[in-house]
C-alpha cells in the first residue's frame, strides 16, 4: 500500500502506529503513525509533530535501524546447516541442480525411495544467489499481505523462500484465495523455490492450477469487488518415484518392481503433458553406489560460486531488459540470445522430431543450453551445451519407450 502511494506521487502517509515500522521499509516517503485520530487535533492546532495519547512524540524506526535487524518472525525456510558436501556421489544430480540454480530453471528428480531426492532438493537454497534489494522488497510485501510479518521492525526478508506444501493442499491454498484474497504458496515462494515432494501424490486439479502461474509468473484472483494480482515467479522443484512401488529400473537387491505397464501409465498420467513441458530438467536419481566420502565431492560453497558467476553474466546481459534470468527468456529475446550455428540447430530440430517434443520443450532446451554456456563462461552456445540440455528430457524419452 505504501509502495503504491509513493508511486502515485504521495509524499507522506498517515496510518496506525502498529503498521508504521513495517511501512518505513519503503524509502523516500514520510510515515506518520498514530494510536487515535484525536491525536491529530493537537497536531493541527499546534503544527507540531504527531504525539501519542501520553503526549510523547511518535517515534518511527528508520530504515537504517530496520536493516540492522534482518531476522523476521517468519523467515522463509533455509536449510543453512545442510551442505552438498554431505551428499555421497550423485555428481550428475549436483550438476543438474547447479544448472537449475544458475538460471532459475524448474527441475524434477525421479528415482527409487531412499536415493536422496528430497535431501538434494532441500539443499538447493544453499546455492542460490542472494536476493537483490528489489527482490527482497517484493518478497517482504507478499509476506506482509499474507499477514506473516509479526515483527515489522525485523526489516526486509533477505533469504530466498523455500516452500514445501503437503500433498493434501487445496488449489486455493496453492494459488491463494479467500473472501479477502491472500497469497497462496506459489506467491509465498516468489523469488525462491516451491518444492512439491512426491509429485504424483498431489491431485490432478492442484497440479493443473500450477500451469498458469508457471507461464505468467503471477496469479490473478477475481472477486465481486476487485481483482487481485500477486506475483509468483519461482523455481518449481519436484520429486517422484518412477512407479507406484518405486522400484522400476532399480538394482536394489531386495526390492523389485511389481507394477504393470498400465499401472505405471496411470501413475504418471497424474502429471499432464503441458505441466511436464514446463519442467526444464528431468533427472534420474539412482541408488547411490558410493558409500565413502569422495575427495572431489562438491560443497555448497563451490557450487554457489559457479552459480554466482553464471548469474553475473545474466545480470550484465539483461541489464536493459525487464528480467534477469535465462529462464525468463521468451519471444524475440529468446531467439536473440540463444543463436545456434546451422549444424547445432539441425541436431536440435532432429531431436525434437524424434522425441515428438512440443515447441515449449524446444524453447526450454534453448534456455537451458544458454545457462550451461554461462556456467562454462561462454557467450556462444555450442553443440555440447545443447546436447547436455537435451539429456535432461528424461521423462520425454521414457514416455516414448513406454509407448513403443
């Protein structure tokens, strides 16, 4: 509200004292907090500063004071003590997660129970770039609208959100709603991660409502009196078993898959083609074979260094555009920043035809290749970058094999 008032040209705002500290997060606008409207009478008569009912001047914390208290009551969850160094093996999964973090690409991990899918995704926040001041302000405004800022003097939220709703969540809980609409999980995950563990356990209806915010980066809720729009720009991270029993393709010595082809098809049909198209990386997570700590196991700090360098290239490249991530490329900007040589383009076109992929999947392969090139410190996308991006369409290839 205060941010909107500032953009409309207002230079000062009067509001309840309880909301004043939070309001001062918006700079370059004067905030006056009072306990009762009667306090205005003396102020008008004497042309003095606002005083409370005891006659004392109202003191509103400054932004500099708020910035010294960066821990709000409901800070978006961050698994700060967990490090990728603790994960044995799974180097190819770490590589995929690094790519996802570097470009804010959607990712789904698929593998048998006990392979560490959830553990791997829960460490994702530890390698994401820090939020900018504008991103921190956007996130704080959403948590304010949701009534989740209990102590406004805590300042801006500085950690990227990590939201992990239970599979029993309703469509309204996911995208927001209510007679007076409040942000749902997709908006609370804005500028961070929305993690859906065991994706097929969510109802088809819930999964389908994800398509619009994934495409538009916002959620619009219409009511009789007004239309409310909340931002919802997040990375979708998901995990799932390959089949209902979980052991299809597994080399586990004691567990073997007993699922029929029709049962597997029904299980996977809960995830629609359009939703699967919106997942940039499909990654198999096999049972780990390395049970001793590897000398070359990457730590979160090392992975984040790679991510930060790739993100810095994107910030410079898109500094004159209204976005800053490769995953946000679309239309003419996508084709301008993902140019391929003729042989690489032919390879990608043939792959699309063989796998029967949609144009949306084609675009996402290009965005992914752009991020892989950035991780390599290269401006030009090569055939190896595109080939690696294609390899992350595992579920598309698996679907073709099941249909044959």
